[in-house]
C-alpha cells in the first residue's frame, strides 16, 4: 500500500514537472518588446506623485518604438477631471523613428505646466493618461511552407510558431501568433489543397477603429494560387478584435506540385492597422 | 494485481482530468486518496476485516476485497450494530465513491483518446495547451491562493466610509439627594466629555428638563466663569465639563383647564411615574387625575401606543408613596454643518456603448469632507459613468448613525454645489426646502428613537459630455441641529415636604 502511495505522490509531482517542461517549449514571447511603449518620467518628478492645488507641474514621458518602421500619429495627454478644475489636457503630433535592434527608438515628450485650481480636488486622485495613436502600424511576415507529395490523401500538419515567423511578427502588438498548415493530397493528381489556419493575438493596446478590425490583410503564396480567406469560426467577423484578444482565420488555396516530390513555397503576409496604446498614472492632489 | 492496475489507471485518469478541469480532477484525486487511506486505516473487526495485501507478501491474511463490508450473518450483525440508517448511508457512500471512480476513469480515458495527444506529439500537445495547463496547475500548487481568485468571483470589499464617531458622552449623572418631595427643587450633577470635530468648530447648547416638560436651568463648570441658565459652549477642541441641572417645579406650571376632565381636553391618562411610558404631546392639568397627556401615551422603548384605562392606573399611582421622574440633560449642536462630496464621471453615449467595461471602473461612494462623525451625509446617483441623454437623480441622505448616541433634531438647510456641466431640472432649491419641511415634520412626529429620515432628491442632466471619461465633484452642505440626551431617574415622595 505504501508503495502505491509513493507512486501516487511521484505521479502528482511529475505532472507538475511536465507542466514546467511544456512551458519552456513555448516561444519566448516575453523576450520581445512589442509595438510602442510609454514610460512616465516619475523619477524626474514629471509628474510628481503628489501635487498641491494651485501648484504648477509638468508631465514627461518616453515613447519607445520597437518596430523597424517609422511610425507617425499623435500623442495625447489628459486626466479624469473636467476643465473647470484646471485639468491636464494637451497633445502633439508624433513621429517615431524605426529601429533595427531590440532596444527601440526613444522619443521624450514633455507637456506642461499644468495646475489644478479648485480646492475641491484636495485629497482626490488624478489619473493622468498618455495615449499614443499611430495612423498605420504595418506588419510584414516572410516565411515558407513546404508542400509534399505524400502519395496518400491523408492530411499532414505543420505548425509555424511565432519564433519561426520572423522578428516583425514577434514585435508587433497585434500579430500572428502561429500558423497551422494542413495539406490534403488529392488522389491521382499532382494537386494539393492547402489550408492555413492563422491565429492572431492582441498582446496589448488596441486597433484604433470602431470595429477594432484589421482592414488591410494580404496573404500570398509565391508560385501558388491566390488564397481564399474567411473567419475560422463562422460566427466571428473577419479579423475583428472587438471585445476579444484573439482572432483566427482560415486561408485556403491549392498548388500543383507537378512531378516534384516537394516544394518550398515562400509565404508573404502583410497587414496593417491604426493602433492606439495608453498608459495611466495616478497622482494625489493635496 | 488487478486492484493495483485499477488504482494506477484511476490516478492517471485523475491527472488527465486535472489537466482539463483542475477542480474536478483534484476532487477526484482527493477521493482516491481518501479511499486508499480509508482502506489502510480500516481496523480489523472479526470477519469483516479488510486488508490490502500485495500478492506474494507471504502473509496468510485475507485477500483484498474491494468495499467488502460483510456477508450473510456478518452483514446482519453489522447492520444491527450500526443501525439500519447508518448502515445504508455507509453503503451508499461507498458505492457513490465507486461510481465517481468509474465515471472519472471513463471521462479521463475519453479525454486521452479524443484529444489524441499521445499520437500527435509535442507540437499538437502544445496547441492543445497541455503543457500550459500542467504548468498552470503546478503554479497553483505553489500558490494555493490563486485557486480562490480564479474560481470564485472575488468581490472587492465595498469601500464604505470609515468615520470616527465624534460628539458628546454624558457620564456620572446623579441626583444630589436620594429622594425629593413634591415641589422640591431637583438637582442633578454630572459630567460630559466632548470629542471635538477639529475642522468644524461648533456651538453646543446645554439644557435640562424633566419628563413633565418642567424646564430647568443648567450650570456648566470648566468652560467659562460666566454661568448661564442655558449654556452655550463653543467646541473647538476635546473637552471635559461638569454641570449641574436644577429644576424647580414651582417655576414650571402645567397648562390646561383644571375644571375639565382629561378626556374633555383631548388628553389620555399616562402614568408619569412609570419610566416605561412617555407622553407624545404635552402634560396638562385636569380635574380627574394628575397624569393627563394631551397627545398620545406611548411606550418609551417601542413607541407603541398605550391604551390603558386611566381610572385604574390613577388609583394605583395615587396609592403609591413613591413615584419616579426622569431628568434629561440635553446637549444640542446648533447649525452643525456636514459636508460631503461625490465624484461623478461621465462620457459620451457613443463611447460608453463601445466600452461597457467603463461601468465597472468607477467607485460611487460619497466622501465626507468636514463635519464628519455625528451623522452620515450620503450622495447617490445612477451607476457611473453617466452620459448626456438621460435625466439622473441626485439623492441626498442625511442619516442618523444607528450606533451613536445622538440624533438629528432639525434640518436647517441643504445646499447643493454642482459642477458647470450639470443642468438641474426644475427648481431644485425650492424642492429641497419643501422636502426639508417635510423631514422636520417627520422628525417631530416620529416615535422612533432614531428615525430614518426621508432622502432629499433633485434631478439633473449633463451637458458638455466628451469622448473621454471626465469627472466632476458634487458637493453637499447639510446644516442641522443634533441632539444628545443623557437621563437620570429620581425618586419623588408623593407628598409635600413636611
């Protein structure tokens, strides 16, 4: 009996170890900084964590672009108080250089002076929000799909994980997380039907249009026919992220392998979206 | 050997189930563990002894029989020992566990087969989230509190206002003499501690009277040398005072017509010597008895109307030599101001429709700004954020604190200070003034110790609502009188001083 109990305990802990093993096999998403980031300069007291009524203060922050493309748009700053209290409200246009490394291109933005003028705000908090709106966040993914003549009608699966889709896929805030490739060899022909199940994921921020929709999506298999794409689940709208963090589509095409046993097809995917990210900081009015 | 296989398969099934539905799996695992422990711990008892023997252990003991509880005569003996109900409950429990075990094995097995995770390799397993689930399970084993936050909708504790109670407490109220004759001057001594409300200097008026509405004069020591009959004390800091209350019945004469009976004067009998009763009106003199109350006689504790016949009670009291009288020491805050505010946030309907999550972000409790401690001044409106196309109520509640000593004796004014974007509907000020009159009437009529006052209400609509969430402050000032009473019961010998 004791042996059974020992075995049971070992199994229980092995299950935990398997879990951590599974974890290490996941693409190291956390290693990538994505999209745009905003960091308030609180170390320079901009904004200060406490501010008195009728005292001037400034708000500064770094806007960091992790994309390799130059991004343009607007930066806004506002708080949760109405104008009658002497609120924080300002904005300017934004032009961020792209960068080819992993550190990101930084631009420091400063606003102020601001001043809260109404004593009613004493002992209240002010939530200051910095918001970066980018007109067009582009994502281009270059990958390849190997299509094989298997000689049977069985489908085979190939998974392109985020790490295999290039740095752009890993850096974009709303991006392709993985692609599952299913191929079906039609009997007695050289034609292969190809289904690409493409999993999109929002890692932060939001698409800055009403439907939260990726509107410019293009997928091309160089040397193959054009793709026909639709939502994976019929009830979902195509590439709409409203109220959810992910979207899945399925793109289908067919290729003619001819006499070749296999062929590597370059896969090019391009899409872009207006993008918005905001950061909030709370300061105490005294 | 079969039993070991069954147990191992059950454990594997439990682990599979745990990956898919951690709670169900763990419960299942727990059942297996309990079952095993029960089997291990079950004491030998004659023919019913159940032992778990590994094959080849060399022991001559009995072979393991799952869930064997006895057969034939043994079973009957056990049933007799345990009692019919207990026996069958035990049986049901055992078979219930067996059924759960079987269902678990089937369900776990089904999971393993349908997901084909053993066929599709690590990539497919990863896609199914197996690794992540096991990892998540391990994380939860390491951080057990994560279970609670995930499986129960943990509500944030309601942010209720923590107000330190302030005010006046009376201590050591005592009569100067052990008893008094009729028409003697009554003298009561006592002391009071006043907790000042720092940011709200206030004026407190002290007075005293007895339960027959004979008003006394109060002398206060420890504040100023000038003693007045009705003392006003300016309270700016915590203080302790001593006082003396003198009530001279000769200086207080009851109204009423001595030639008319109590009933003819619209009065009822109400025994003034009985501290459990109270005249909800005024005492008057009458031709038939002393204890005539013009109004209604109510129970001092429940406020219930008392309809005892006067003649019987009158005789009873008149035969008594001793009657009791209550002397009240009254401290009344005059024109005390409590100020509270409420953050009201708004956003355009268009943006609100886009983002329903905004509804959960706003805390909606009023905050006491000054004059906090005697009462609660509540301000409420609809669920926030508000928008431009609805008329919203602004509800103001001035609430007696149930567990504090005093109560609101009169509401003098309620001032509403609203932001620019608020458009008050109708004449709010006039409406509130009318409501104040009604509330004061409620205070005067109420027989409750601390009546729950009707709230004040105005309606408003928002103008100038933008696409960003913006907040404004609604500030309310309530000016009211607040009364704190202390009492002492004295004995009166029911005759004139010899």
